[in-house]
C-alpha cells in the first residue's frame, strides 16, 4: 500500500471544507510525528523514540498488513470498581460527563414522569470540533441544531470573541445533549500518544513484559483502572513484540463497535436492538448513536428491561456498548529497534502540551502563524 495522501476525518465525515480537511490532516500527521518522537529524553526517561510507530502519510504500509481491532466496554471501570452496588454506579455514571472516561459519553432525555425516552451516545473527539469551528463555524451551529436542539444559537456555542466553547450549554451535561467528547482524557491526541507509547517493548530484569497491568505500570501510558488504557496498550504491544511496524488505521478515531442486547426484553417482544441507531460516521466508523423507541410503539426506553430490571439510567445501556480503535501492523519480524530495559521515569518537568492552530495554515497547507489556539495534553491524565 502506498503512503496516504492525507488523513481522513473521523468516521469519514463530510463536515469539513477543503481547508478544514487540510488542517485536519496537518493536525493528525503532526500529532503522530510528535508521538513517534516521544517526550524529551532529558525530561522523561526510557520513553523515546517510538520507532516502531509510523505515519501513514510518510511511510508506506507493506503487503503483509494485519488489522487489529481493539475493543473495550464503554461503562467507566473506575466508577464500577469504586461503587458498592449497581444502582450506585449507574447513578454516579449518569451524574456527570466528567466520569465518563472510556471514550464514550452520553446524555439522557426523560418524559414528564421521569421515564427515559432517549439516550444519545458520542465518541467524537473534541479536536475535530475545534478544527471544524475554526474553519467552518456555520457548520457547527447547523450540526448542533440538527442533533441536539433546534433552539441552539451561535452565542450558545461561541464566546464573544468567536472562540468555540466545547463545554457549552448544549454539551456540558448528561441531560442537555452530548455533541462530542468533553471529559479531559477523551481526546484523539491521547489515543495516538497511548498507541505510540505502547509500541515500546519492555524487558525488565531479562523478562519481557506482556500482561496489561505490568505493561501500563511500567510504561505509564494511562490509568490502570480503566477498561480502555491497559487494553489498548496490551493490544498494541502484542504487535510490537512481533517486531512489526505499527500505526492507527485511517481514519484515526474512536468508534462504536457494537451494542449487545442479551438479556434485554421489550414489552411487546420486539427486538431491543432494533431501537439502536447510528447517526454519524460511515458503516465501519460510527461516532454517534441513539437508543430510542419510536412513539408509535406505545412504550419507551424506560419500559425495556435488562436482566429483569427496567432501564432507569443511560449507564445501564453503556454496560453493553463496546468502543474500538483499529491498529495496523506490517513488516513483521523486520524491526531491529531494541526494547527498553527500564520503566518510564519522569523528571521534575512534565510533558509539554502539544498545540494546533487551524488558522495557522493557508488553503495550501502552508504554515502562516505560530500562535497556538488549540491545546490538548498528549497523554491521558490519571
């Protein structure tokens, strides 16, 4: 396979204009390059470079390509293991988007009696929306009005100076809509950094690390209590141990994998999965979904049972959702990059923030202005 001409938008979405697509490619390509380089070895020890990770627009993918879907449960495991009951964990997970840290966030709509009528889920990274807002702000408003509320106004989404506000009134809670991810760890930059860091093999005291928890404890690329971080890291590292070159499949993003409805029952015996609909992304890369029963059915989401218990929380549905990313690997047994023989260590100065400014690029992709306006941590925060 030849090198890519450009990275595509998540889900192959068509919201971006030509300038926006060029800005998106620049952002992803630069983020991948920074992840390959890794942190400054004077500041962070034993974590750079990551030479088994590669940029699809700069390096070709050989014919021995292997795709590796990596999947995990959407319900936040940190909440699950720190709660004393199912009821408590569902309540806690539904209370705030800030605890929904598995690259999936949701918002619940209820009727006047308090029964759930709709739950909307999103896996769209905030960086995409920042770039869309900087290159085509009118499209942002159009999408909010289509998917969240016809009452959305420009002043609800943008500051007086014209800067997009990701945590706006229509995207800051579990009850007024969820347009895209806002939890601080749920970024595409975090996905890329984690995948790149996990390509480093670790041989400690002559023994190569292979399990999820020992790898994340040594490489420190995320939080060991989550479903996603240790699972992603172990999946990528398994490819690295085969001495392959590794990258994230294009389009880079976090995607809905499936909803399992085993043990679910509806009042009329209809298929409970038939009320799960994908709203954004192509057929292989879904980034937005809704669970909703059509009004003419005569019952709502809150009348459906899971394991004999009625659905009272969006979190009950999240228990059955899987999220995925897809790694790709090629050139198996070719890598000569040696493993690290020590774990990652931090110095007094932490990793610097990576920045992107969509306005800094002309329509030809040339850099114009060095002032950053979009900034995300390149690694997840515990």
